[in-house]
């Protein structure tokens, strides 16, 4: 099972993973909008840093869920 298939499976079966995945996408869109500003005030720069931190936390959590899932399917012989 490749990474895309695992992500697809987890998006359908794991509420926490799906929530993190959707939030990660939304935050990426928010960052793109903020990066498109010609002038970035300090408060927006602080917001960008907070969004990046939240995205990183979500990515770490998704990676942990993927690792756990891979261990589960390997243990069950479904890999």
C-alpha cells in the first residue's frame, strides 16, 4: 500500500487524521493568501509564524498516525 493510498484510507476512516489533513490544507491556503500581500505588517508576520507552527504540529500528528497505521497493517499481514 503506497503513501497516497494510506492517506486516502485514513481520511475516510480516522476522524482525527481527516481533521488535521483538512486543517493543514486550509492553513496552506491562508499562508498563500498572506504571502501574496505586497506589504507584510508585523502582526501579519506573527500570524504567518503561528500558522506555520500549527501546520507543523498537524503534519507531525498526521505522520504519527500514518506510522501507527503502517505498523498495524504490517502486523496484520495486509501490507
